[in-house]
């Protein structure tokens, strides 16, 4: 998204030899949704770019990432790493992730070209530090050298609905 503030992840080198990451604390309860835009450039073979939700001890609960040389983005959670049906794009993605239950979530990913995929009823990875989302991590692990290999995130938002009882 042009003309907006972004987090830029610059990680020269290839195959994960250099990495850049940023973590931000998130306070999510069941029913909350976190959304943001992700714009990855070209990713060289062996490099990886993406994001993950982590618990308070920094353990990954889920990740969505693209690895250079692959055809599709990968979703990694309690079911293991599985290829999505979303092909790699350098045009950008809009991501919306909803915390739906004690250990479950739904993620919807829309490519800037219009292709949307949703994964519902997903389960966070079981970790020693628990399954409560406490931070989000954005990362670029060796995508390549130069500006066409940079990764950007922006428009981060978390909805915190107010629920009233009657």
C-alpha cells in the first residue's frame, strides 16, 4: 500500500543466511480479529518471508509464510506445515485472523489481485508456554539482496468487540 507507514524487513543474503524480524505484543481474546497487509517481493530459493502468532514465551502457535522455490504460501499450525491454495504474489496480501475458540482460529487471505482463501477451524500448535496468542512476529529470512526482495507490513489492526450481557 503506497503512501502508508510500514514495517520494512530487509534481509540481504540468500537461503536464510540473514534475517530480519519484528514482534509486537497483541492482546487477543476469543472473538478478536487481527488484520494487516503484507507485501513480499521476490523470494530466492531457500529464503522465507511471513508472519506468525506466538504465545508469551515466543513459541509459534501458527505461521503463514512463503519459501522461495515453492508455488504456494504455507500454513503451519497443529496440523503441521501444509501448502495453501494461494499462489505466490508480489502484489500483496490482506490477512485477517480471528481467534475463534480456546485453541482455534480462522484465517482469511486476500491477494491484491482478488483471489481469497479462508481456512476455518484451525488449531494452534500445542506449546509448553500455552496456546494463548500474546504477540505477532513478522519476518524475512534471507529473501535476497536488493529492494525487490524486501518485505513490508502495514495497516495493523485488532478489533476488540465489546460484549454486553442482558
